[in-house]
C-alpha cells in the first residue's frame, strides 16, 4: 500500500466522485474554506476505497473533530491553514491532529487487510 497520505488523497478523490454518499455535504464550519473545484486526480478502486472508508468511519467513533478534519482536508481538499482559521486553532494543532488521525486510519487499514 502507498503511504497513508497518498492513500487518503486517492480515497478523497474517490469519495468526491461517489454521488449520494455521506460525504456529499461539507460541515457548515468548513463551508467558507472550500477551494475552487479542480480536476480529478488519481482515485483508488472501489474495493480499496471501501476499506479506507471503513477505517475513516472507525475514526468517527474515536475522535469526532479528527474525523471532520480528515473529511474536510482529504475529501474537500481544504488546506490545514484554512482549517486552523475556521476553528480558531494553530496550524500545528491541526497538523498534529491529522497525523494522529492518519496513524489511526493506517492501523485500521492494517487490521482489515494486513497491508502496511
């Protein structure tokens, strides 16, 4: 498997393309920070997308803010600095929380697939 950041970027592109999923609306908190829509980049296949989706859903039960940040950053491609401004925290706080979330998701993916 790719690095977790690459995996999440590809998953974010996959999730953006799936109309009717739970990711179709962004949290009101982050609405103003949405970037202009751009070209679609590389996406994961549906099988891997579902594995990552399941791991991200697991994060939702563990840490609600980290879950929202992962969705905002990887699905809606909102930068860490914009996210920090939106919630009134330092960018280093957002970066640290995303690193923890990424590690959690990587662990969940490993448990499901045995791939690191």
